C-alpha cells in the first residue's frame, strides 16, 4: 500500500494542531500582506506599463531603460552596494574574531555598542556623517562631502554589525578543538585559518555578505542625505522623480528595475541561507582564548573601526549639536520647541510625539502579525503539500525586507488613495507601512527561539492533556517571551527611524521626526542645521534607549530557554538551528 | 483480561512517511502490567511507542484501550503520558508546577498534596520550588517521572527513560521507578535497547527487530527459552555451536538446533595445570587471545576448538592454553533458523 495516502486519510496527529488551525492563524497576516504589500507593488508595476488613458504601453519602461541616466544610476547603486559589502566583510571578519573569540575586558559592552549603528535611523546616520565631512566639519579638509567614499563609509557604518554578529555568533560556538587538532598536526596559524577556520565560517560570511548587499542596494535615507544629486541610487532617483519631477510613470519603471535588482540579491541571499544549514561541530561552551601577539593586527583593525568609523561620527554629531552661534550651549535643543520655518509647521517635540505614537501603533501591528506568522512557520508539517505551503509562506513574509521601503511608500500612494480603500487622509497608513518594513525583522527574531523548542517537550505536554491552545499559552509563549521583548525593541526602533516609506506618506501637519530632520537639513541656515543636529541626537538617544531596554528586558526574564537572544535570526546563521534543535 | 488495558493490533507505522518502521505489531498490556519493548536502535520501538501515544499516525491496524478504538482520539485526550529520554521538563516552570502540569483540574489543596506525595515517591522532598535549571540529570529525570505519574495515567509510556544517565545513577533510578510503578499500580509500556532496564522493570518483554515482534515472554522465560537465534543473540548469547560441535564439547542437542553459549556459559576449570573432572560434561582446552582486567576477575577472549571466539572469566592471568567447560544451564538450545 502507499503510505502517503493511507496516512493522509487519518486524522492529523501530534502537537501542531490541524492544518486548519495553521490556516486560521495565518489568514490575517496573509490578508495584510495582500492588501498592503502585494496590491500596492502590483499596482506600481502596472502603472509603469500603462499610459495616461490606462492602455498598455511599454513606453515609460523603455524610455527609462534607454536613458543613459538610468544606467549611470544603476551602475552607481551596484558599485556602492558592492563596495559597501566588500568593506563590511573585510572589516567585520576580524571584528567578529576579536569580539566573539578573544577574552578581552569589556567585550560584552563592545558587542552591544557595535549593534547600535544597525538600528540607528538612516537620516541620523546621514546627518552624523554630513556633520563630520562638511566643509566646516572636523574632516572637511578631506573634501569627501557628497562623494562615493562618504556613502560607502556610511553603508559600512550600518552593516559592520551585521557581519560581526552573524560571523561572530558562529565563530563563538565553533569547537576550538578542531583548530587545536590541526595545530597539533603541525599546521601554522595561517594554515589553520585558511584550511580549518575560514571554511567553517564560509556559510556565515556568505550569508552576511548577501544580506549586507541587500541592505546596501536598498539604502535610501543615508544616500539621500550624503550622496546628494551626483551619487544617487535607484531608490533616491524614485523619490526624486516622484516628489520633485512628479513623473510617476518613470518612477514606476524605476521601481520595477529596483524590484529586479532586489529580487536577484534576495535569491542569492536565500541560496546561501539554505547552504548554511549543514552540520558543524559546536562546542557545548563558548570557546574563547586569551589574546596572543599574533592577534594584534585584528585587535588594531577592530579598535580603529570602532573608534574611527562607529564612534567618531556619533560623537561629532553630539559635539556639533552643542555648537551655536553664541558658542557651546544647549541653544539648538531649546530651539526644538519652536517652529522656525514655514515649511515645518510643527515643532520638533510635536514631531517626536507623532513618531512615538506612530511607532507604537506600528509595533503593535508588527508584533501581532509577527507572532501569528512565526506560529505558522514554527509548525513541522508532515505532508509535502503543507511543507511547500509553509515554505511559500516563509518567503512571502521575507519579501518586504527585500522590496525597498520607497517602493512600498510609493505603492501606497497610488493604490490606497481611492475607493475601495481610501486611507490617504488617514494617519494609519504610516504605521501600516512601518509595520510592513519591521515585520521580517520581527519574524526573524521570534522564529529561531520558537524553532529551538524541542518538539518532544510539546509532545510531553500534549500527553499530559494539553491541547494546542494550552500548549501555546503555557509553553510556547512563555518560552518565546524573551524573543518577543527583543522583537518589540527592533520593531519600535525600526518604526521610529523609518524614513523611506514614511517620506512618501507623511502629511505636512503630522510629520515624524526623521521627516522633520530631513526637511531641516535640506534647508539653508545655520539654525536649521543646528536644529537638525539636535533633533538627530534626540532620535538617536530615543532609538538607543528603546533597544537597550529591550535587550535588558530580554536578559532579565526568568527561566531559561534554548537559543541566543542577542540578535534577530538573520543576524545569525541557520546553522545553530539544524545543529542543535534537531534532537 | 479481555477489554481491559491496551491492545495493539497489526499496527503499521511509517517513519517520516516513507520508511516502514513498525510492520504489523500486535501487543497487549493488561491493567497494572509493565511491558517492555526491547530492541536495537532502528528496530522501530520508539515509533511504536509514539504511535500508541498518538504522535505518529497509523498506516494500518488499530490501537484500542479498554475496548475503545483510539483512532479518532487526540493525543491530549488519550490519558497516556509519555516520559522521554531527556525528561523534557518545562524550563520556565518550577519543579512543583512541572509536576502539577497534568493535574490542573484538581482543587489547589489536593493538587499541592499530590505534588508533594509524588516528590516524596521519587525521593525529592523539598524540591517543589526549585528551578529546573538547578537540577542534575538524575534529579530532572525523577521530576519527569513524578510529572508523568501525577495525573494517574491509564497508560505510562516510557521512551528509553534512563539511557542518558551514567550507570550507577541508572541502576538507582531503576529501583525508584520499579518501586513507584508497583506502588501506584501503573500500567506501563517501556521501550528500551538496554536489556538490564527491560529485565528490571517489566512483567513481560517483547523483543522487536526490523519492526516486528520476535517474541513476547516473561523475563525469566525469555532468558531461558529465546525463540530464535536472533533473539538469543540480542539477549547476549553467543557464540553458537552446531550439533556436532556441541556434542564434541559434551552437550547433546537435537537436529536443526544450535547451542547458544550464555555470558557465563563457559567456565574455567583448571587447577595446577590439570583439567578438573566434571559430572556433566567434559573439560577441554582453548587457546587464549586477548585478556582484559575487570573488577575482581580477568576477562579472556578464547578460541574454541572449532574456531569460534568466546569469552571466559578467570581468576588469574591465564597461560596460552586454558582448560574450560560448558555450563549446560547457562546455555540455550535454539532453532538454527534460516
């Protein structure tokens, strides 16, 4: 007899509940994704292929594809993304070694410090680098303002932590005895590194590189602030065409082009993620070693990166925010209560309140959807049909990570502004867009923790009489709670600093803080710049506070569940899951 | 005993939907009885246990308890509790709340009393408020046992409960469990690859190989009369002697039978370089190979006259040649098989 048929005919067994439960739980996030992601993006693509009368035309797309400007911008996007990725990896691998493998004083603080840039709002980073590189900034003599180098430096600033955390997370858990065995067989340090360590780390490095490329290629705020007109990318060009030239067909055509670039890098990223899932030998305890003389180059590079690349722009931002026309003081901060310019109709403090309210709403949406999505993704389907279903579901919710925020914002603008769903005048559009951007982060933070729960623990609970609802409330939810804390932090921080989509959707009377900062910095005048700097410090401090609290809450939670809570899943490799969770 | 307890009838289970793991197993566990399923790893024993619990779907056959077919009864409604090898305690709950997990419907006072009773049974008085992370492996396993017994399961399913523990601890825990099972008159199905575990706990033992049951018998009967050469081999008999070989060494067996030598089936019989006379069978000389020191004796690998390798215990380091005899009551006659 054929096993599949006979078994499928029987009632579903185990602890996962029936597939109908999965469908019921998954339907809300799917509907959300369809209405607020698939529809706007599809409408955007359609807009690129239709003329003013609604007839099909390839004119906009072909004119965009035949324009020299387009290819210059595409070339620039790719060049900046490649350079940003290469430098991030070259600096990040020694950083991972120093921060995760060497026993150095204060390395916990340094690890926490390194993650801060990743969650900083892109506008803040742009302003910080600009304040460093402007003519009158400390590094103004280098003449790097609005340069390729400036953009790449800022991209590395953001993504250094992605490489350090991804590679370091794996490096810390590699069994040091494998290297010791190689050394005892007569291999030199360099040969051990080349033949044992780097091959073991290769999957993590590849997966980090793919992810960094994705982030670099879709970077928006930082490029808009730092690159100026001459170093734009596809993302900033879409923004420029929409908001300055009001050329929607061209913008739509460019969005299609950006979709192609992002989808390609997402596919590469996924491929490396799959290759990652192979068994590696892990130590039960983190292997760390005392620094040796041969570690000095790696330590020096890392110290230079942390001091020079990560701390200098932030300290410069802080320092320059304190400089006023009357000397050093809090003048810029005091001015945040006023509305100095006609174009900014609200004070920075009001915008801060707007931002907090919007981020709160976005966090609620993202967490609710993220828990539902993770619930479905953590099931262990048995039939090949439901396995495929879960895989498709998984990829669908990773898409917003890849599709640029600008595309989402632009898509909202052209779909949700008329019946059946006219949300143009409603402020909920912004939290919805922000939740969409934060959702992949939330899912990737929750999922590893959830998947690390031994299925047999749930089976033991089921045999003690617990059905799926009680399993969720009494076992699964308490065990993922720490992950939820961190996910809340990521969702809130991301929403607080979100600029790409928000810049399209924000209304003049209710701007968010990043939008106000961008408006201030785009305007001439020393006061405006001073206020932009002060407002950036406020936003950076808020973001750091949110992340710090989330990390602390995560650590204070009683009980101990398997898994590492230090970073969202995509900042680690998939290796841990297949290596440990399988038993 | 009809209609009372567990009846497994012709159970067929596929592992991961494609590999045949359990191939037509029928097995009864009467009320209050402890049955062990003994098999090597990969014999399908854990899959069988999971199918009884409702964690794996049956491809064919029936699982019945007290006359009720369980095909449509969910895991959580069967009243069967599984105790896993690693305990699978809930790390976010205290010891007491772990034990109370399956009895939340009891009134509070009664529940607390039951928890304390059970912690006493598993010799963990005073552990109620301890965190799971502070327990040793043996303590965790005893908490898991208490948790499994708390709801008075109509069937307790034990999946290699002590394999992960070291030997001394395992022997002590076997006593604790054995006592707890008798005391609570719990009906239990145990699967294990460990002969000692099965013999220590079970009223009856089912030997499983390649997904089907080779023999079901009481421990004593199983040891004395293994049904086949494979079963005897799995229990630790060997080497096996053909009829003429056995006869040459002093034991008569029937046609189509082989003689399995038990772990103590070969005895050193030599003093001052002379074979001692024996009432039942002859002494003979064997060639001594490797020897190894064990606690209180020396374990020697010897080559029998017909070439088979066997083990024998001696008091002193043997010479190249050693006089031995077969001990008939420590050997079994089994059918030669295919």
